[in-house]
């Protein structure tokens, strides 16, 4: 019976994670549309510190969509382990990339499409080989894990690095380097997921009839979650306003997933009981995602058209050259004959024009 209940919880968490990706992927598009609309009106851009987007209904629609997605994501963490929920966020990459090509006219070349596919494949592999977290069923056990020296060191490193990114790197490189603002969102996001997991445990205990409101840990986690989400929204807006949506979304995904997986491994000791096959599978899935992100980022400005294909792959050119070859001398190589014949014809045409010009004089 317990196994059946656990399986039902698993599928509920899976469904919530999938719906979360749809809403979050769509929220990027709505927010970007609102920011572009404000930019067209001459308002101060969010990337330059402006907050005119607070008066734009499209931005609020995007925020509502993201809120629904985050709520579904929140509930998914209650029913399923973080190692399942977090990698499924790759689907938001696909959703936002496809919608951006339709509604934002942001062209995603072949390299970008392959990168999105690799992100999804890598996430699938990570889900299949995902480690199992230690069972945390009460706020008391959650409090013990939060006191672990490893997690304290991790949290301090996240906070210090975020402060440096915001106040030192942001003013200097925030307008030119996409990683600055996205790293802030990702690092702070790892702490928000831990807060969500703790609040999920508190909600379960609340429904079980326990006086959770008397425990200060639940309120501390709630305050931390609100602060973390506020920081994430602010700097994600800046990244979306400055850089291409098809780039922000996947890069944010891979960095956020890395931070969350690291945090979960430290907090819930997920890697202690893994076999070698699952370790290799998890690392391989992550590297596949990284390679997909590399394709998206490194080749974003490389145009890919039919003119870049090899000559033998261009059907129209090949047919034309084949017809030209059939009319000419068939002794030379058929591979080079059309090119040589074209040059000869051009030379003959030039000489004929010169002769006619001389005759005219």
C-alpha cells in the first residue's frame, strides 16, 4: 500500500513538473514582449535600472504565468525528489525557444535547435539515473540537516559570491556578459529550492494536524523563500531585457540545475548510496546538457543557410551543373567539369564583348 502511495506521489510530482515547465517557458515570452513594448515607448529599460515594467500588463501576465509555474514546481517538490523535478526544467527551454521563434521573431539556427534537443536528452538521462535523497519527514530532521557544516559552508559561499556579482561584477560586466545576472539567479535559486523543500514538509505536517505555526523554522524558510524569489525576478528581468531569450533560458537552466543538484547533494546526501552506473549516467546527462548549452551560446550569431552547404548537397545547383556537363565535353571529370565550363563560358563571353567593342570603334 505504501509502495502504491509512493508511486502515485511520483506521478503527481511528474505531472506538476511538466506543467510547471510549460508555464515558466511561456512566462519568458510574455515578459520579453512587455519589455520590448516599453522599450519602443522610450521608457528606461530594466537592464539600466528602470522599473517601468511594473505598469505593463504583459509583464504582469508573464509574472502570473511564472507564478503558476513556480507554484506547480513548489508542489512538485512536495511529491517528488528534487533530482527528478529540477532536470525536467529543461522542457521550459524547448517551450521558450519555440515560442520565441513565433512571437518574438528570434531566429534559432540549426545549432540552437540541436542544443535544445541535447538539453532534453541530457535531462532525460539524469532523470533515469537520478540519485535518491535521504528521507526527510519532519521539520526537526530538516533543521538538523540545515545545521550540517557542509551546507553552512555552501550557503555562505553562495551568499558571498552573489554579493560580489551584484555589487562588483554587475556594474562592470552586466551589460556585456550574460553570465553575471544569470549566475545571481542560479545561485540564489539553489537556496530557494531548499526553502521550498522545507516548506513542503511543513505543509504536509500542517495537513496532518501538527501545530506547525509554532515552529520558527517554517517562518524562517518562508521569509528566505520570498527574499530569494524577489532577487531572482529582479535579475532575471535584467538578463531578459539585455540578452536574447533563446540564450537566457537554457543558460539559466543549466546553471540553476547545477546549483540545485549541488545543494541537494550536500543537504540531502544524495550521492552516498549511488552505484557506479548511476553516477556515470548522471554525469553523462549533465555533460550532454552542457554541450547543448555550448551549441546555443557559441554559435548563436552563425547564420546557417543552404548556401553554406557543400555543392553536391545543393539540389538546384547540382541539377544545373549536370545539365551543363551533358552539353559539353564528357572527357573531363564530371565533378569539376561544371565549374571549369562555367569559367570558360564567362571568358568566351568577355572576349566576344571586347571584339564587338573594337568593331564598333
